[in-house]
C-alpha cells in the first residue's frame, strides 16, 4: 500500500507538471499568434507595394497578378475570419488585372533592341549602286584612233548615270547628315521602347510612325533589309495596348486598415 501510494503521489506530481507546461505553451501560443498575423500583414503589404510599383513603372500586369495570388494563398493558409475583407479586395483587383489584354512587353522590347542595332546597316536611297554593264569586246584589227575614241566614250559614260525612280527624289545627304539621320532614327526607336514600358500607345505609335516615314524618305525601300525593317515596324505599330492598367489601391487600403485595427488595442 505504501509503495502504491508513493507511485500515485509521483504520478500526480508529474501530471501537475505536465498541466503547468501545457498551460505555459498555450499562453505562449496566444502571445505569438497576434505577432504571426502582424508579420503576415506586413509581408503582404510589402508584396502589394512592389506589385503596385511594377504596374506604375513598367506596366507589368503578369508580375502584379502573380504577387496578388501569392498574397491570397498566404491568407488562405492563415484562415482568419478577420482577413475576409482583404481577400475580397484582392479578388476584385485580380479580376481587374485578368481583364487587361496581354501585351508582350519583353518580346516587343527585344524586337526594338534588335531594330536599334540594325539601323547602321540599312542602305540609304542615294547609296544604291547598279551593276556596271559589261564593256563590248573591241573588234579585231581595229584602228588605233578608233580604239582611242572608244576608250574615251566609255570613260564619259561612267561619269553620268540615268535612273528612273518610282518615288520622289531622295535628298542627297552629306556624311555628317547621314550619321545624324541614323542616330535620330535610333532615338525614335528608343523613345518607342520607353513608351512601351509606360503603355503609352499614342506616343508609341507616333514614334514608330516617324520611323516608318523616315525609312520611306531616306532609305532604299527596294533593299530586303529595309523591307524587313519596315515590316517589323508596322507589326509593332499595330500592337493594341490601349486598355488602362488598374491600380491596387483597394487592396493596399484594406491591408493598412487591418494593420491599424490591430495596432489600436496595443495602444
């Protein structure tokens, strides 16, 4: 009986210790749970701020949509009823982003970079050179004075070239003017690249329209290089990016209101 009573006393003391430890763990969990929610809200706010900057500076709809989906999945794992307004705001903003037509900004940017790099290789209109006609073989036993007159005539023919043009005459440009023409063409393409980043369709099409006009006026439009360049410019100019990119103001406002509501009891 004494041994049984001693064992019972030992078991009761260990049970009391276990209950004390369990109560301490529950108190610690209660203390940590609010902090975990606050960390999650802070992290979500940072994700939303970065996504908003991507939309404003680069018009990157896909990255912003991925950021909102990441924030929503984190809230889903936390499963807090008080986060329902934030999830509704995220859902509305995701629907608005999905409705924006897709524009391959990266692909168009690469095509513009390739166009800028190829400007220096485009032939100008007045740099065209026709192949010289073959000189007729002189007849045998020709007199020396006839041979001399024939040689003079061939030299004179090479001084003048008559060519029928199917377009208005292109201006003759000096080497410095040719250099600045190509540099201004590059600047127009670079401006179109910045317009693309800001999804400014009006200026994007205006810059590419100026490039197309300069190609017709100054460059050899019968050259395969110029024709390919013109085709690329027309395809890029036809890109439709007129839809306005939405902002994330509702989601940002919802997460900040939640943070303020959690901070007030602490004060």
